[in-house]
């Protein structure tokens, strides 16, 4: 899918369905969150500095998200075993889903060409989707900068009825 896919996946568009293995062994699907808001955040790699900070920030606010009727799921191409180690190391209580095939990452338009030090490669573009109870996308944050991001997403989740 093109790098512009997240542009197509904007507010009011149905979120692509998915079924991925979770860190605890159970399948995580979009249907699991029917009648609940869902914060779906995509991150590049377990246990790297930015990804760890983002996960800790969302985890810290998990109770506030729950009060707002929202669940949180983090998705990366890391394995379920990697997710389990990452959660244990940092005391995370979030659900983490594994997309080793990158099919969901592509469906959401977050598997994109990136560049570091002039070298181009494919990777996850840090992106967050807030999905309404009916499965439509309420808001998208592209090319996320971690500081203050979890708080911004919480404010948006609280504003949704």
C-alpha cells in the first residue's frame, strides 16, 4: 500500500479489520472492541527508546483511557515473545499485537519507506488511530512525536461520546 494510505484512512472511514496474535497468546481482533473506543498505536520496535517511552506513557494513562471507554493496543512487527519480554521488563499492562507478516501494517498504511543517514529502508511509521465504537476512525496522528502524545490521544478519546 502506498505511503498515502493513512490519508485515505481518515476520520469517518471504516477501520480495516484485523486478527493478530497478542503477547498473551490470544488473538486480538477489531471485533474484540465492538462497542468500545480503541486506541490503536503502531510503533517500530520493542525496547527502543522512543517506543519504550510511548508504551510507558500510554500505560501510565491506561486507567484514564478506561474511564473514557477506550482500550489501547500497540502493534509492531515484533514477535509475541518479544512483546511479552518488553511488557515484563517495563511493567506494561497494555495489549500488544504482533504483525510479523506486516499485512495489517500495510492495510493501515504505516509500513512505509523511511530514511536514516541517507539510507532508505522499510519500517513502521509511528502512527496512532482513535477508532469509534462503531469501527470508524475518529482521528489519526501521523509521524507521531512521543512527548505529550498519549495525553493528546486521551483528550481526544475523552471528547468522543
